[in-house]
C-alpha cells in the first residue's frame, strides 16, 4: 500500500487559476458558512430542481454509470463525510445527483467563493468555503457537525484542488478524516473512473469521457479517547486505505473497460 506521504502533491501547473476572485472573504468578521434555515431551502428549491434536471441530462451526455448504490442504504438515516477524487467539473454535481434526496453540503476552496457570480451559484448548491488560513478547519467544525446531526452529508475533496481528467490519486489533506473522528461520523468514499471514447481506433473528444462513479463501503473512525488524544496513526491508516481503494478501483475498472 502506498502511504499518503508517498503520494505526489498536485503539480501547481495543473491547478486551474482564477483571475476574478475579487470578492475577498474576511473570516475575522461574522460569516455564515452553512444555512439551515427553512426560508433558505425554500428560496433555492426552484434553482435546485432545475439543476437536478440539467444534471440528469448531463449524466446521459457523459454516459454516467453508478456502481455501489447498496452502500448508500447503510447510511439512509445517518449523516456522513463523503470524499472523492476531484478530476472533473461535474464530479461534485454528480455526487449531489446520486445522493439525492439526501442533502449534500459541499466544501470548496476559499478562492472559488471569492468569484462574484460563482459564489452565488455555489451558495444555492449548498456549498460552503473552507478558509485557507490555519484555523480554517476549526471554523467549519461546528456547522459541519450540525449538518451531520441533522442526518445530512458533507462532501470534502481530500486532494484539495481539481486536476482535470487526471486519474492519479494525489496526496490527501487530513481534514475530512479529522471531521469524521471529531463527529464520530462514517466516511463514504466515492471514486470517479474516466474512460476514453474510442472510434475507429482513435480517441474521440477527450473532454467528454465516460464517467463511472463507484461508491465504496463506509469507513468508520476510531472511537474518541477519554483523554482527547488524537489517534493520528489510526487516522493516517484510514486515509491511506481510502486513497488506496480509489487507486485500486480506478485500475480495476479501466482494465475492465480496456478488455471489452
């Protein structure tokens, strides 16, 4: 098994830059990370339903295939931390689509929330920013815990950034696993397997891969210790197991596709 520290960080040149992140967020002032208000849900409902219908069409366009739905039934009445690789613009959208009718709150990097129009769209899709400062994780502990207490799911991309069309699993950030431990919530791993469309022996439209979403079995954090000591070794092993499962699953299904 490849340890997390042995995995590469996403190369800087692979990270898509943002040039219009002009609405800077000042987290030293009061900032609402997640809305649970009934009026907010009523406000976003028409927009959300339209997006859901459009996502259904996109699932056909990308030939979306889903494996492992039986693992969702285990968490039917329990909130969890959802993790996945971040390799396509639609991976978070398809997670929302597959996990419906569960509410899914999606964490995104702060700079995405600082783009004027995008921030509104993200907010309407129940996304929230992760502060890029060191105390950022502490700021989201309480609202994430409230979401989980209500039986909702929270999506965290442990690689941190989008690496478009990549099938390499990069080094994980530990935030999702710390949140899992702190709130004693299971982690639901999802991996996206991208396969090329081949016609007459040549690759066809590389920006429209077939997308296969594979849902893994829930992983459970170690119990909290009475002394409050963080079980770093157990959490590292949990993180390594999740990353290795993604690696192995991508290899398995890509080999299966190639053999057809």
